[in-house]
C-alpha cells in the first residue's frame, strides 16, 4: 500500500507491504483519527479525515489481510 503526505502529492512518501502487517487499530488523538498499522519492524500512523474514514480503511485492510 502506497502512502502520501497529502492527497495532492504526485510522488508517494513510502510503501507498506500488507503481508508484514500484524494488526490494524484506530486511535483517537484529540480530534484526530489515526489508523495504525503494526509490523514487526515498525508502526505506521496514518492520519484519517475522521474516525469513520479510519474505521472504513481498517475494515478494508483487514479483508485483504485475511486473503
């Protein structure tokens, strides 16, 4: 999964191999919803527009992880 600094960026900031993801969680940090993808080597914290959007991403990623 490629990730970007903002929705307007043309160049990706990095790549997360979903095969390495062990867990996906949604965290609240004040008014911000953060999607956390945990691998053995690193935790990726991705800011979502809202908790609802973060939960939707979590559901979709978990579907991919089960395949």
